[in-house]
C-alpha cells in the first residue's frame, strides 16, 4: 500500500493494481453547450483533487443520454430536459438519476460581421428559413431589400439539445428542420463557418458567441411583439429574450454516487458552478434553485448504498 499514495482518495476507492494504484475517474458527456461549464468546474476540481481523473466529452445531449442509459458515463450534461424515450431507456436499464438545473443560456443567432443588411430577425423569418422543405434559398427570399445571395446555414446536429430546443420554439415541433445546412455537434466548427462566409447565418449557445464576439455579429430577435432583444445575462435571466432562453442541466446516476470520486465531484460542482458560469458566458440559477439542487443531492446520497 505504501506504493499507492495518490492523495488518499485512491486508497478510499480501493482500486489496486499490481505494483500500483488505478486513478479513479468521473466520466461526463453530453451537451456541447453544457461542456464549457463542466470543463470550468473540472479545471478547478483537478487543481484541488489531482488524484481524480475527470473525463469530459461533448457528443450532444441525445448522444450523452444514450451513453448515460448504457452505463458508459456517470454524468450527462443536457441543454434540454430528458425526453420520455430517454427516460424509458434509463428505466429499462435500471438507471436511476437526479436532475440538477445548473444555469441559464440563450441561443445566439449570428451572422458574419460583414453583414450590413440585418440587425434583427423575427421568429416568423427564422421559421421560414429553418422549417422543413423551406423555399428560402437567398436572403432576398426573406426580405426583398436584402441581397439576392444564397444563405449559407450553420447549426447543430440532430443529437444536440440546442437543435431540439431551437426547432421546438422556432419551427414549432421538436426535431423538425431543413437538413441542407452545415451540421456539427462542435460549436467551434459552426463559429468558424459563419466567421468565414459573408452570407452565412447560424445558431448555437450564447457562450460560444461570447468567446468569439470579434468574429461574429449577434442578431436581436423580435418575438412577435415588435421589440428586438439581444441575448445578455439580464435578458436571459428575466426571460425578455424570448423564445430562445432556456435552462441547462446535469443528470447524475445515483449508482455512480456510491463512488467517492463521483460524490466529491458533484458536491464540488454545485458549490462552484454559480461563481463560474458567468465567466463562460452563462447565467447562474437563482439561490432557491441552487438550494434545491443541494437538497436533491443530499437526498440521493442518503438513499445511496455504501461505496464499492
């Protein structure tokens, strides 16, 4: 045992190998929108707990839930609530979880900085562009005063919670969208695409706009009331940026909480997330939600079995 000293936690977990000790790991995947939050938390966690390996991924909300129900990960980041079908998959696999609301986000609708003809779009205009079988091919198809140039569209793929949310509130039905656009689960790919094409239009989480504001132009949205509102911390929190404001979540397997490293990481996450989310472009949840999260975690810990 004297050869296995990784700050004590490894011994608590009891993962012994021949001649040494395995490093305990916390596996996280899911939403690319939630990823920057989790990575910010994980960076601070690693500094304080170098004995624990936090493994992060961003395969999209839907992709994350598939791994979650299959037992491949401990925590799933989600930019929408879990779907009925995903709940069924978890139930069939015996996966019991807790849902924790960790932040608010606004979806950013962006164009190239050289776009000098539009500063605001209506929900109806966005729907006309993005709905299935859309007849819109050029900017002038949306407004005759705009250029007769083809719109190059960029957006998240179908495994993304951002895709689900956008299609629900803009198109009117979750998952319904035109498919002739550049898709990626990696928002950085979308940023690069919009930044490189004058006639482009795209959407993704506000945090990725904040990180790349020098490369993009942010549009305001008119939610059918004549007011054009851009997403900011204030407009997302007070829901005046409608309808593209939303809560973000992490889902934690209760069985994973039986492991000390997962328990420690989730407790750390809830302690630090409120102070970290503004730095990565998101809005903290109200105090009452933060308190509820800690209560849910405490209840889950009290109902969990002993560490294995």
